[in-house]
């Protein structure tokens, strides 16, 4: 994957990424929205410093560290990627509340169509806003979308200083344990 230029990154505003999705996945990971770097290179969680891919490996979701350009290989593991809001921005806080609310409705339709076992949203603040759950905590949620369980994980962005990689891995491991039916 070639590193995009600053101009290419600036031009990625509002660009969309393709979902990595298939019917009946074990886990559909859901970002808030694509960052400009990811949109510029055309792959999810692609910005250097994003800890999504190392967290997947560390938690045992994958048997090796996948690179963002290998995102389609997740399907073979039974996982996929989508976003609450499709358009790329420099920062998630550039999204309006109404945009997150509309994105959640669209996401719910997608989840009902594809039927993953678990929808894992990476980003507690966006989840709280988009799904009208102001007191939600990280982990398994009471609500479902159809038969799909909702789980919230910390945002793996390198900008999220609240959760370092070992902590992210611990949260991802709890999800993996739930999906595999084996408690930690």
C-alpha cells in the first residue's frame, strides 16, 4: 500500500469505502466512519497507528497480522467491516448527531439483511449518540438488532489515548470469547 500524499488525503473528504461483508458472519466490526487516510488508500482502519489489526491478532481473531489491504481476507475468518456513517472525515467529531442517527438506521437495515451473529461497534461515544444510549458501557449490550447481538468496543484509533493496545486486546478477547462460547 503506497502512502498517500497530503493532497490525496485532503481530496478524500466525503469518499466512501466498500463494506467487507457477507451473509451470516460471526462478527461484523463497525467503525464510526472512514478517516481521510483510509479513504485515500481505499481500505478500512488503514492509518498508521490505528490498532484495529494488531488488536484482532492479539485477541486471536486472526492467526497473523493482516494489513489493511488484506481486509477482504477477514471474510474467510467469518468477520467483516462496515461503518455507521459512510463518508470520510478527518475526525469523527466532524459528524453531526443527525448523521449518526441516520447512519444507525441504515446500519440496522444492513444488519437485518446480512444477519451477523454479533455487530461489534468500535467507538462508545458514537454508539451512545447513534443508538440513543447515553449511558451505554463497553461490552455486550442489552439491545439486539433482530437476532444480532450488539457489542461495543473501544475505538482503536491511535488518537484514542484512553485505551492502549493491551487494553484493546483485552476488550477484543472478551468479544472473541463470547463468539466462541468459551469464557475467559
